[in-house]
């Protein structure tokens, strides 16, 4: 159980876990953490530096069409949700409601584990928010799935998950007052600006707005997860404004999410395809 809220993982819906293995394991050094078949869905988590995680969500094997199937049918692979671990889920629920967000109960019933969701229609963030309170039992490593590959690269750092939202100030109120995030860099310009929020050296969200992206990149893009940035182990985050001004990395068809890697100096190392 955590003693304060943390940003735990970004979840990506895929047709099968193996769609992400070449990139997320071979090239970025993801280490198998935990996962399995939960009926309507099957989560598989990969761990990076400081145990920041990417969760791959594939349809379950129950034969019942679940939320992952519906998501994939509607829009294909892509970022599905952002998850926070919290010590007091009722505090999270009250905080969301004080911001005008209606919370939804989770459907996964497990002993000593509670979860709550906030729909993108409530936040306008373009991606689902999940909060989990548990006793730590479910953080235990589970056996690797059959055919899980060996990494050919060191375990990388997940530098940040960049999210395009309607209003940075409103989002910061939730992330700092309810989820105890720390703003480590901020520029609220007339077009909406950006903010980098951190929970530990490897748990960061980079927030920006469609207006800010339009002024920096020349096009606004859509709300939701904009990209995921990785770096070599121990790499600090680059200048957010400089990075956001760069062209968006291409969307990876099997993952539906732009993913980039930077070098130790904060420059693009390579675009991952």
C-alpha cells in the first residue's frame, strides 16, 4: 500500500500483448511485472526504471465481449487510461466530486482492493483516469507469460507521459491538491501553456493544451495522450517547451501511441516505429 498518491502506469489497449514486446521489451528494456487473464480483459504490466509501468491491455479469454474489445472496435489500439495508486480512495472520490467530476465504481471485485474511474467526458482529458487503493498484494510479480522475450537493451526510464487537456490550471488543481503531485516546471502562456508534474523521479505527466500545441507545432492535435517519452537510465527530463515544439512522433500502428526516445542530452535519439 502506498503512503501517498503516485502515478503508477499508463495503460495501452492492444489486440495482443506481444504487439508491444518488440518495442517495449527488446528496445526499451521493459521487465515483466505482473498480469494475467481477468475474464473480460487481460492486463500485462512492464516495468521501467524506478518501477514506472506500461500496462498492455488485451481482450480476455472469457468469450464475453468486454471493454477492451469495445475500445479496439471503436478506435483501434491506443492509450486507454492513466492509473494512480492512492492510500485513501474516499479522499480521491471526494476530491474529484469537489472539482465537479462524477466518479464511477470499478467492476473488478478483489479482496483488499478498491478502484474508481473518472470518465473522459467528465474531465475532458480524452483518456480515462483510474485510482486504486490496495494492500500491496497485487504488486507481487507473477510468472512471465509463455514466449515472453528477453530484453536486448537496458531497462529504460519512462521520462513522461504527455497529455493534451482543455485547461492546464484546472488539471493542476486535481493533480496537486487531490493527487499530491509536484509541479517541477510550468509556463502558463496566453495559449494555455504547459506544466510538468512529478510524483517521483520517474513518474511524470506533461500537460499541455490544444492551443499551446497549435502555437508551438503549428497544429493543435486532439485531447488525450499525445506521446510517451523514454530515455536512457538516469536521464533527466528535457525542456518541455523545446520538446513540445518538435514534430509529433509517428503513431505506432500496433500500439496506437506515438513513442519517442531521447539521448542523455535531451535530444531525440531516434523515432521508434
